[in-house]
C-alpha cells in the first residue's frame, strides 16, 4: 500500500477519534441524567453542559447544577453551554450568555436562574419579571465558582 494512502487513512482515524470538542452534545430530554444531582433532565427551557477538551459531555438539568458541579470538579480547557430560555433545547456558549435571577421564573433546582443569548434578551425578560442580570463572570462570582 502506498505510504500516502496509509498516512491519509491514519489521519482520518485520528481525527475521528478525537470527538467533537467544539460543539455541544444534544441533551436527550426525558432520558439524560444530570451529572450533578442525578435527576432526569426534563424541562427544555433549562439545562447545561460541560464539554471537556477530550470531547466528554457532562449534562445538567439546570445551569445552577453545572455551577455547583464546577465548584468541586476541575474542568480546565472545557467548553460550557447553557440552554437559551427563549429558544428551548438550544445550547448556547455560557461564556457569552447572560443570566437572569428572577423569583418569577422557577428553574428546576429552585435558584430561579434563566439563561439568554445576549444582554438585550436578558434585560427584556427582566423588564417583565424583575430580578438581576449577570454576565458569565458575574454569575460565577455569585455562585462562588473560581476560574
């Protein structure tokens, strides 16, 4: 067999085995379990995911479970995803998302935390539900999550 063909085939297997560390693994509502509290992930308006640099996905029933998990589990070089409250089942990058803590929006774990794709969407929800808006760093500070 030609050396170039062997190298090409080996390269294909190498890249295929690396996983897809760049995009989230879809949450299977009604069957996936939360990696933190072990509850079945049910509400399509909430949910979160940590995707490690090796492609392993840790799924959560709410962003607050992911934040609690982050306190005791090192997730260096991981990607963090949350569900956009206004677009159920749609995972968005947690680092660029905005968050509303409002007593009028009950989340699965009772922290009243909802996630939005941008500050305009979070502030629009705040105008009708009250509460406080946070960016990713502000939310990690509020939940005492380092890094």
